[in-house]
C-alpha cells in the first residue's frame, strides 16, 4: 500500500519538485497539493493522507498553525515540516504543534524520501544537528514538574530508554548501551509513548526535559 502524501507550500515550483521526487517512488503517492495553511487543513480532512509535507511560511495561516490544527483533529496524520528556515524557534514550535519531522529544503532528494517513509512509519525525524540544539534549548528553561504518578507508570528499564532518547540516541545506540536487541528497544519506546500519551520519540525528548526526567548539561 502506498504512502499517501499531501504537499503544502505556497511556491508552485517547490510543490512540483517535491511531487516529482516522491511520485517517482513505488511506495509513495502524492494525493494533493495546498498553497496555504487553510487549504492544507481542508485537504488533510478531505483526503486523509498519511503524511503532510508542510512549509512554515505560507499565507492564510502559516504551516505551524495548520500543523497544530491537523495534529489536533487528525492525530493519525503525520506532519513533516520542510522549510528554508533553520531557526530554533521554528523547530521548537513545529514539534510543540505536533510535527513528527523537520527537514530543510536544501536536503538531498533521497533525504526527503527517507523522511516521508520514517514519519509514515510512526517514527520521528529531525534534520542533522537539530536534535542537539533542541536539547541545548532546555538547559536554560525552567523545569515544569509533573505529577509523579505520570512518570511512575514507566518501569525502571523504560526510564533508562527515555533518558537515552533524550540524549539523542538512536534505537541501535540504545540497544548497544543497554545490551538488548533493537526490537526490544522499539517495544520499550512504544510503551513509553503509550503510557505518556505522546505522539513520537521527539515529543518524548521534549517531555523528558520539560518535566525534569533528565537535566541537560549546562
């Protein structure tokens, strides 16, 4: 079954380029195109794509607003932010809005294809370097403690996995660190997301730092 993709960008040439790259893949199908945030939200409701490839700066509600609306109304639809602007505030706002990935427009075509597949599979993806900068952001923010019962739902092993996720470790890195299989890591990650009611591993990282589960190095 093909991954159904909706493209949202106010530049027709960008949409055409993305469509050409993605439609060339046997497992990806571009089902629609939107030129602004409002249209992206409306088409997401009408077409129910698996992934929305979303620009940030667009007229009639920007990509961040559209992302928030889509993720709130249709949590099964994944949003991949693809933008020209490598700005920390945009990354942070996109993740808080519910985006599952963040990629820059100067990335290689194969990176776009890979990102769509990763996000569609229910995982999350950030452009190289973004995870580290995102984590560093929390070193200077006050911690918002949550009720102990929320975090106490996690087992000791799940706490370890969450701690390593927050450090930017991949599943294979976590497996090596804890001397367990990658399949076991995936199971732990799934349990963590379910128990904490989080969309993906990126939101798990945000949760870990915002709630003081782990403290960043200063």
